[in-house]
């Protein structure tokens, strides 16, 4: 999909991180002239320590390499389509078992050298404090976008569509839930769900015995919640019930768990609407039972009674292959999250597709603001790439830069947009950015972002299903790439 020299004027890319470098490189490879604007060395974000581009500010790991892992599939797809980030990562890799990890200094040096040496890329070192007037432009300024540029973006799209703080709840795979211990019901029976209906397990899981729904439902007590449930649709929630002893043990575990300390540049100032679950637990033993774990409007079909407390799960994707722990954003360390959340009835053997987190982050409400070419609907010619659009992670940021550049290049040539197929992990990046959610949050790539297998393929165990999805993804990716 490389192109000949384009007559189009220069494309401005703001930000020399993974997304910006990948986008600039891919545009240049397609014959476009690029001006990459990077504020280092004149200014750094509080997380940065080097003046090189594509600096890895946290771990040096790009996570799992196996194709049975969604991010492993994404890396292989990026290799096949000529990603600069994956080429440099492979060249600078260090032993890391089943993961791809890099020598961070050599990796950043390799990325910087490739960008500065490209004949169609001019690097300009200065801070950008407002959206450039020239078009087209790609903003790839990352989660710590400067206050001035963020204010310029907020003025253009509406401050309500820009977040400066990221509160993420964990996601578990559907087939790792113990469906015999949970049931599906929206509060008060709203949203079309059958009151007290036991949860139907995913294909291939053991079928639990069904219990008859109770004769009467608990009466509504919260009008706003009734409205939310009604809007969520049929079978909007899966309910994990606690008795009193289980609930109190769970609250103690949350309070006593080890937490990730805020970094020096992160002011610990939580929004009341998205408090970390352990902060709520520390406010009092019953706080959660009056918050995200309140049992009102719910009846356990096994007992015919309202449970003491409930942790609710909400589908993360249309096919309900993954579920979000509603209201359980957290700063617990990952090992602690595994220990504590597996105390939840029904999640004893849960597979976590994404861990929870709370940290400073700047990102837009992508499903509302971005068009099919990752372009702001309110500002034609302004495209977003990387974490500012709502992806999470090194590999995902590079992938978003790749896809954004690809679609922009097609647009500038007046070609029909040909995004990666939704059966691929690259296509899954766009699926996430376009998927309407009650509260849009950044995410790593997960299998829930990739189109599920055709039911005609039969029932497969989890690993076999993921391997089959990866095989299909690479087959579809190769056909798509060859056709371009």
C-alpha cells in the first residue's frame, strides 16, 4: 500500500511519541511530505526523561507475543503491514519470556533515527499550544497533552467531550464467569430483561438449572437508575450476589489491598462520580452497598429475595464476549486486583482481559467526536491518533497512528476509505473508537474488539477460539493488504 509522490502540501503531525512517529512514517512512506512537531528538548511532560522520540515512559514491555493474545495478534499484524514501531522493537528486543520487551534507550534511538533520516519528514522542535490552522493535521500528543493545547481542543469540541482523568474498571471474559452463580436482570426489570432470569452462559459452557422468576419484583426506588437501565437494553446486566459475610470480607480486602502510588505529577483529586472502589470502601463499610453494589430493584432467582449486595457486570461488546465490572475503577496493584476481584461470587476463576486503573489522562469522547477517518467532525482536517483518541498502551498507540495515517492518505488521494477489516486487531482499534458506551473509556486491545467467529464454526474452548480468530484475522489482513 505504499504510494508514489503526492502533490499535496505538508501534513503536520503534532507529537513525537509512538502514535505520532508511526503516523509520520506511514504518511511519508505513501509519498506525502510531513512536518513532525515535537516539543522536546524545549519542554517535557512530567513523565519524560529523555529528548528522544518514542520514549517509553513506563515499562519496557510491549506485552504478550503469542497469537492467542489479542495484543500479540496486533503486533503480528503491524509487522505484516510495515510498522516502524514493530520493526524497531524487533531490532532492539531483549529476553522477556513470552512477551516482547525492548531496550528502551536503543528503541527510542532507532525510532528517532528513522524519523530524522526520512527524506520526506522534517522535524520541528517547539511546543504547540493550540490546534494548528493548517490542514491536514494529526494530533498525537498523548495522555499528558499540555494544558494549553487541551484547552484549545476543548474549545473546539466542547469541554464535556474531553476528559483529563481516566478511571477504568476491569474487564473479564464471558466464558470465565461461573454462570451458575449469577443471573441477568436490569434493576426493577427495566430494559426488557426478564425479572430474575438466570444468566445464559456463552456457547459451550455448562447450562445451569433454571429457577422460576419470583412472583413480584422489588419496587423502584431510583428514577435515574430506572432510566439508565431502560436505555441499556435487554439483559443489560449480570448480577453477582453477596451475602452479608461475603460483602464485609470483600470490603475489608479492598481497604487492606496494596495500591499503586500516584506519580509525582499526578494530583490525587478524584471525581465523586468515578471514585476508586477502594476509596469508597474506606469511607465506611456500607458505602459500596449504597453505591455501585446496591441491591435495590434486584431479586436473586435462587432465593426469591433481594441479596445483601450485588456487583454488576455489563457487556463490553455486542456479542457479549466480555464484561465490565460496573463502578469498580481502582488503583489496586494488578496482583491485588486478581486476588480481591476473584472473591466476587461467580468470578472465582475469572480471566481478566483488562485490569482497572485510575490515572491522569487526556482523551476525547471518540465515538461522538470522530468520523470514520479518525477526523474530528467539528474540525474537518484535524485527525487524532494514539491515546488522546482513547486507546491504551504502547502497541495500541502505534497501531492508532498507523491506521490514522493510512486513512488520511486514502482521503488525500480522494480514494474510498479502506479501513482494516473488523475481523482483525487493527480493525479492532477502530471498533473501539467507534463503539458507543454509557461512559467512553480508553482501552487496550481485547478480543471483545474483534468480530466474533461465525457460530457455524462450532463451539470451541477459549484458547482454540482465540487461535481461530487470530488465524482468520491474519488471513483477512493479508487479503486486505494485497488488494490495496
